[in-house]
C-alpha cells in the first residue's frame, strides 16, 4: 500500500507541475507578437498537456481511486476526504478548462488576455493548499 501511495503522490506532483506551467505558457502565448513564437507555444502547450498532464491526471485518479477503494470503510465516514474529493473534482474541471483554452489558442479563437491567464494560473495553488491541509490536518 505504501508503494501505491508513493506513486499516487508522484503522479500528483507531475500533474501539478503541468497545471502550474501550462497557464503560464498561455500568458506568453497571448503576448507573443510573431507567428513563429505563437507556433512554438502551440507545440509546447500540446506536448505538456498530452505528454505530461493527461497521463499524470489519469495516474493520479486511478491510483487515488485504488487507495480510496481499498480504505473505503474508513474514508466514507471522513468529512475531510469528501472535501478533498470535491477539490480533486474541481482540479479535474480546471485541467479540462486548460485543454479547452489550449485548443482555442492553437486555433486562434481564444478571447482571453494575459491578465486573465495570470489570475487563472493561481487557481491550482489554492486547490493544492486546500488538499494538503485536508490530508495532513484532517480538520473534520
């Protein structure tokens, strides 16, 4: 079970690395003034999303689900776990929003500016703080 937990944490760290970096790439993409720069960001964003973020999210969900199922008799009664799962669901929605923005930027259809993406980039930090506090402190 400790190996499973270790790989779950590794997947979470990899996923968050992408979640922190991709919206920052969106900022630079929106601010790019030349076609070559925009094309470079399209490639970087696609590789990050498909090659790192998506596999890491899938591994996080599968391994976390396995851990959850294995300890369900305990976790089912824990309020902190329900709150954590809610935040995890919000994080999955954020991940998919990143995917939508990635496609919109690649197709030059995105109407969001760099200021939006600078704020958008901070959302996973808040979710991470919430999840870590819930898992470590178990406040309820």
